[in-house]
């Protein structure tokens, strides 16, 4: 016992001596900080968090451009599965989700009306206004995916990472009756008059069985995707389906724009998956992908080109600043939409909806 203490004390002294010697040397010869040395060493042995590959991994430095903070973050692109991943998750992630972040915005009557028409159109309920909004913005990928799932109005639906449950409220308006949400980052559990319930719980603590489990642009924000996939399978009813909608690095936009690709969205997106990395995660959890639908839109072009010119998403010059701007620049937007549709047709779109079920 005594020997251990002595050894530890001696070890602490050696380390402390090394640190002060390093500090002195740094002052004289401008050596890098110990933290920097550690970082360099960790860079040398970076491992893909999905497939464990260590060879031919590439390093990328991406800036926060959604809110114009321009802080730089390091991403690793796996040489084997291709997954692009944030190397170190910042301690204070809340700082990168300001009140202006889209899922925190409250919608007034007009926006809610527009959303209802747009969502209904995605479900296949035709209307002139629904068609107009789907052309002006982009088709509603959430309700299109639910339509493809072909479920009944009474099916048990779980939306993971749903914020305050805006999509679930739209689905209640459109006739679905068994709607549950889970989001660990909301302030408290929410129970709405129409029966929609949203729980402030991590996936691990969610009880129940669901016929349709949806992750609409939430999976890329999760720091442990393998564990999340296992939990999703636990919550899936026999014969149930899973929808995972995410940006993918198996895309033209990542190849063309690299760190200026708008849907890299540093540092909010921890993982930019590929078909391969999703297959690996699904396989490990006992799931299989049975349908892949590309749903990239015009934003991948104009917003990425803006980032390359140092124009962030919240800049008044951005084409995303207002629907009026989109109308004023319609010929350009229309050309980008045509290119996006072509990429989707050829399997290169930057946004993808994966449909999964239990592996047989
Ligand atoms: Zn990998």
C-alpha cells in the first residue's frame, strides 16, 4: 500500500517536473502547449467511431456558418466506410443552438396554415396551395416518408428528437391518432389537448412498442449512433418500420463542396453517414435497410456556394433569408431544383430517407 503511494507520488513529481520543464522550454523556444502535443498524438491514432478503421482517414476543418460564428471544428472522414465525423464534441453544445435555431421557432397562424397545406400535400392530399408551397420550398420529406410507410391513422407513431412535437401536431391535424415524441432537450414533458405526448427522455429510457419510429434529421445530432440504433430496434413492434432522414456524405454535394457543404452543419452534425456506415449500424442492431429515397433540394447548391464566399445562412444576403428572396431569384432557384432532382434520380442527392425494418 505504502509502496503504491510512494510510486504514485514519485510519478506525480516526475509528471509535474516534466510539465514545468516543458513550460520553461516553451517560454524560451516557443514549444507547443502540452494540450496541443496531446492533440497531435491523438490525431495520429484517430479511429473511425463507426467501423474502427484507422488507415487512410482524412482530416477536414469546417467552420460554423449556420449562425456566422465561424469557429472551426475538426472532422474525420473514414477511409473505409466514408463516414464524416466530428472528432471532438464541444462541451457546451447549447451555445450552437441559439433561440433562432429552426426547431425552436414558434409558428403563428399563417405559418401553421402553410405547414398544414404543405404537409397534407406530402401525404398525397392534393390542393393547389399544397402544390404551390411544395414547389416554392421543397416537397415535405417528412410526410412523403410517412406516406411511403403506408401505415394506418391509428398506428403507434414515435418521433425521436422531435423538439416540441411540431410534426406530431401536424399529423394529429391530418387525422393520425396515436402520436408520441421523445426529446431529452425540451424543458419538460408536454401533453397537448389533441392527445399528442412528448417526453423529455433519452431514448434509453423510453418505454413501449411502436409501429413507426421516425428520426427526421435528428440521427446526425446523436453522439452514440450505434447505441441509438439498438434502442430504436428495442422500441420497434414486430412488423414495424423505421424512417431515418439524414444528410449523407455519399453525395455529390460533399464531393463538390467539401467543408463548405451546407448540410455538414458544423458542429451540430456529429456524423455525416454514408450508405455503408448506415448499413454497418443497422446490421449491428439486427435491422436492414429496405428502401432508400434521395430528397436533396436546391439549398445544397446556393447555400454551399454562399458558405464558400463566407456568407452564412443567417446573413441578409442569403437566398434563404426569406421566401420573397426565393421568388426574386426564381430562375436561379429553378435551375438548382432541376439539378437537385437529377442528382436524386441518380442516387447522389445529399439528403436521404432510409426505411428500415427488422433483419429477417
Ligand atoms: Zn469507418
